[in-house]
């Protein structure tokens, strides 16, 4: 059963857009490198509902199953890409992760 990995990020206001794009591109580049990573989509929030709770960007990754997602988390390639995300987010409650099988 596929697993969807959703990550919402509160990017610090002082971070230039180019750095945000680099961080997201590094994560997207993992598709084709990490076994079981089927898709990656990312972008800035554009919801008109006003319920973002400060989250400015997000991405979705689909994995072939929970086991491949679990193997991805400690993978050194993921850890290197995630460092770019940690560098741009708010330090306190700057990321929300939500996964589910579908």
C-alpha cells in the first residue's frame, strides 16, 4: 500500500526565495535516487482560507509503501537534503509532518 509523506514548513521571513527553492529542489532530486520514492511535488502556500497557521511552503512525497518511507528517513541522502530545509525554517514548530497510507 503506498504511503504519502506530507511536510509543511514555516520558512523564516529573512530567507531569500532562491534559498527556499534550493532546499526544495534538493529534496525533489531524491526522486530516482532513493528506492521506492515515487513522486515529489512542492510549492508555496496559496490557500485563500487564512488557516495556514504560519506554514508558508509544503511538499508531498509518495512512497511505494511504509517500509520504503521508513528506509528513506535515515538515508544519508535524505539527511543531507533535510539539512537545507532545517536551515530555512522557523526553529520553533517550523515543520509539520503527516503521513498516511492510501
